[in-house]
C-alpha cells in the first residue's frame, strides 16, 4: 500500500508498481467557479491519462474508493491531512467502477475481471396520458456489465431502479453486490463489492 499526502495546488508524481501516477489537488471556497462540484477536487493521472477524479464535499465523511486496472485509489482525510491511498484491489471491499475500461479484483490465481460495457439513460412515458391528463413517467439508466472468472465470461444488465437495497449477482463462486450508482451524460460510476463465496 502507498499513502501519498496531498498538498493543495501542487502536482505530485508517484511511481507505484507499473503505475506512473500524478495527482492534482485543489481546494475551493465560495469564490470559486460555480460549475465545480464539491469543496475538494482531486484528479489522478497515469502516464498523462486521467484515470480517476474525486469531487468531495467537506461535510462528507465517506469517500469512494475507485478502481483502476488492479488497484484501488482512495481519497482519505485523517487528522486534517488529505491522502491518496493506492493498494492492490482485493475482495470484500467497497469500490466504484467507472466506464473507463477493464478492471481486476484479486491476484493471478484468484481474480474477477469486470467492466462496464454500456450504459444508457432511458426516459419517457409508459402509456399515453389518460383523460385527466395524467401520465406515468419513467427515468432510469440501463447498465450492461461483463465479468470474467478464469475462462468463463458472463454478461449481465440491470436498471438503476433495481439497485434499491443491495442488488446481488451470482458469478462462478463469487457474488457481486451492487450498492449504488451515479450517472452523468458522459460518465457513470457503479458502487459495488465482490465477495468470494466460501467453498464447502
């Protein structure tokens, strides 16, 4: 595990395994541009390519752990200090999967590869308006994911509205638990954890 203390306004360059990470950390106040979301912003690049962004409200106590390749990237605040924590992606830990490519949990002998292959915002009416002008409207996001365990590949899909509570998906000795999602026009995040089932 690598724990990097973040300094406001400065770029940090970090070598970790096969990653060449650079970070840009900014703190915003009421005078900042209104288009920015959150009070804290962290961008993480690998070899100049953006791999994760964190928009954080100072009042929020928990932050997403995001996955990239086979690594978890976590923004953390401890004793007033801000950190980026990099560690190998392991089972049983909650993380956010983005639409930025294929990721892997676990190691070479015991792993699950997972990827968001498609997502589509759907909205409209379920039926024509009735005589009193009322119509039944829907607004949902349809996600498609691909998971690979050894040589077995499975595709599955679900709607954002199905995530209420914990949506559980069984997968060849593992269980994928979908916890929440965030959808934007050009990106999405699906918060989940992958649990290895106990063998009897």
